[in-house]
């Protein structure tokens, strides 16, 4: 994510086409973040950056090594002058905005990301924050720093490795780059299916993309590249074609990087290798693209925090115009950062490195302080302070035992219950798991058995594909087999149901799979009310808008309620009647024309977008008990 590296890259030549290619990369990333429905594969812009960085930095290092002017201190001083100024400004800005806008758990997450960003270890921070119930990506203003972390880790290690290879002599550098590239690519392909998050963010599984650029730099510095400049136009055209194909064909559901990453990586390498091509000279070297390339680093830093904080502050405002305005603002901030901060510090004569280092350490420590104090809950209004620090109760939900989160695994033996009759078999996604504590509490006063088989992100529908959850079908097949063996009295199906591609007719497969159990009653529960940005955030906004006292926080609200839930509820009710199964409208239980229930006493009903708190689960379970056991 660098702007122009106006240093020497083989024979001290500055290549404006590289800045133009960098502009293409950052525009792809911005397009994906702002308009993912239009630029579905735009995130491959990061892969383009990796190849460019490998080419530029390796070229600089090899030139210095060949001329005998290489110095670790000089190299890292240049990196600090180049990277730290804009990043420090963005970190401080995000800390200030987070203090005002974020709930404690989100502010604590931001603190971790500030510390990770200051230490250039954001990719490692993100790996540890990829749980199913972690703060969602759109509410993490510094999530995009993961790629910066990988590049900085490359800068930290690569000079020493190259120095050793250079001193060995001969073709050691070329063989070394090829060996790292091959090993990294094989590791990427081998792990992308089983550990997608680690493969995406881990530096070694991304190193091959940087090595692709390094190979080009080695060829250029050794003179081999200049001897093979034929077919430059063909290489450039093929490279652009591969990049365009990557944007069109790759999406969020693709196993990425994996084999798919060959498209943008090879495409970028071909374009970089074709300096004399018409595309490079006339299109990529166009002054407009070069300008965007020059400010691409601060532009990359600014655009995502603006989009993220906009989502937090206005979750319903997803129109094109506000996002386009934010992108224009990010361009303005990037230009100001480049002109007023980046260039003066980078090319000024003052000894800025010690001050930059100290300021970056201070920024990182500020993030750790936020984490240490759990997001400073005391900064929240007293009226909602007790409502904010709500998290998933993994013990009560029996996470990774009876609620499977990430991969296909076997359910624990305890999920089947204690064998009492009549029995309720709870099958569904994480929203069903959030109901389990309420049903469990009822067992103290009502004599019934209770089984829990829930899969996060997977509705109880056989063979229904869920993006990013390839194990849903296999796990649901296991649950169906368990139901047939257990022959429960009540099969309770509960889910949020509002998955992309889902419609009520999909339930035909579920009911047909359970038809052979004549003594089992099928009870379908409709979707819960859903809150954009979560119910705690809605309560914070209610407080700020009306300055309510703690006891006067509204018991019901319409604020940020998802508009499509009542329609989905009616459609599911009609489908249940057509299938001859019983139906419970969660919407009717929790909502009325004045709004949906927000709290039971001082406790919220939902801990986020719709997952029930334990008091909320107990309330809902008590309300549906007469339907589950009508003879009592």
C-alpha cells in the first residue's frame, strides 16, 4: 500500500506505470469495500500490491548490495519515514472516533487493532479475531491493516535473507527466491481449504506473491529482463486480462488465496515485466492514474475507516451517494496527508526517525491501554453502561460441543440430553443456540428432555448452500440421522432464516426428511427481530437522542429494525400451514406496532443483531412453552 517509491529500481529508473498499476490496485480495493455488489473481486487489489512491493523493495536492495552501499539503518530509516507518518495520523484519528462511537467490546477490539497496527502485526491480530461471534468486519475500522502487516514483516526479514544470499554468490539469490516462492505457494494451496483465515492472513502463505515481484527484480537487476523485452505488448495485455478475470470470477465464497490467487499475481507480474508495452506507457503512465498511485498509501489507509465508521454511525445508510461522498472525502484526506505530512517528513532534512518511532510506540501503547480497561465502559452514559458489555455466553450455548462454529465436527455426547420424555430436539443455527439456555431453565419446573444440535451460520435445511460455510450440508445430514434415531416428541426448528438465497420453499426438504417419524411433531419458529448495528447500539442512540434516564430506556423501539422480517415471518407462517406443521411467530411474541421488546427489567433481550441474551431466551421460552406442550 505504498505511494511512489521514487528510488532506484534497477538502473535508477523511475517507472510511472508502476504508480499507475498501484492506482488500479487501490481503486479495486476501494470499489470492493464501497460497492461489493459491483466490484465483487476487488479485494485482489491487495495481491497486486504484494507483487509490486516485492518488485520495488527487492530491486532497491539488490541495487544497494551490488553497489556496496547497502545499510540496514539506512534501509529501515527510509521505511520509517515512508510508512509511519500517515499511519500514525490514521491510528490517532480512529482512536478519537472510536472513543465517541464504539461500544466497549468494539472499542476494545479497536484497541487491539491499534496496537497490532503500530507493531505491524495486524494480520496476527486479525487471525485471533476471526471467530464466528467476533465483531463483524464492517465494524472494525482498522481491519485493512492486515496487508500492511504482511508487507512490513517482509521488509523486516527480507534484507537480511538477501544479504546472506548475496554473499554466497552465484545464482544463490535466484534459487532462494524460487524456493521460497514454491514452498509458500504449496503451503497456501495445502491449507486454504482447512484453515482459510490463517492462509489468508499468515505471512508465509502470502510470501509467494511478494516473491513473484522479487523474481522480476532479480531478473531486472541481473540484466536478464532487459534481454527479454520482446512481446511486451502481449504480456501487458495478457496481464491486464488476468487481473480483470480475477475481479470478475473471484468472490467472497472462493477459496482464496489458493489457486485463485494465481490470476492477479501472474497478471501483475506480466504487466510489471512489460515496461515498454503500449498499455504501460499510454494507460498506466497516464498522469491521472499516476497521481492516484502517488497518494495510494494514505488513500488505502483512510478509505476503510471512513466506510467502517459510517456503517457504525448510520447502519441504514447504505445508499450509493453517501458512500461515494465518503470515497471523495478519503481522496481529499489522502492528498492532504501526502502533501502536508508524508512528503515533508519523508524528504525533509530534520532527524524525524526517533520522533516517529516514539510516536508510533505511544500510539501502540494507547491501544493496549484501551484493551486493558475493557474499552473504557465508564465513558458510556450511566443509563446504558450495564447494557453495553454483553457477550456470547459460550458455556450456556455449549459452543464447540452442541453449537459448532467453524468446521464439520462431531457433536458432543451431552447434546442428546438426559433421555427424559417428552423430549424437545432443538435444531438450527446460532440463534437456536441462543434459545437453548431459556429452554434449559424451563426444565427446573417442567419435566421434559432437551437435545441441542445447532450449527453457527447453517439453517436447518438439507443441501442449502451457505456462502463461506461449506460444511453446513454435511453437518445437517448428521443431525437428520440423529433425529431419526432419537425419535423426539417435538422437533423445534429455529433460525434467523434470512440467508441469501433462502425462501420458504426450501423447507420442503427439511419436512420431507422428517416425515418418516409419525410420533414427532414438527414446530417451526419464525425469525427473531433483527437490529442493524445491534440492540445495544440502538439503545445508545436512543439515549443520545432523548437523554433518557436509566429506568426510562424504552421497553420497545422501532429504531434500526430490519424491515424485511415481518414479511419473512408471514411467508414462513403460510409455508408451515401448507406443509401441515405448527408455527410460532417470534415476531408476534416480541413485537407489536409500537416496536420490539428491548429489555426484561434491566437486561436487554438481544446481545447483538438478534441473538438472545439469557433473560431474553428465558422470556421467549416461557412464551412458547404452551405450544411445545399444549396438554400441560
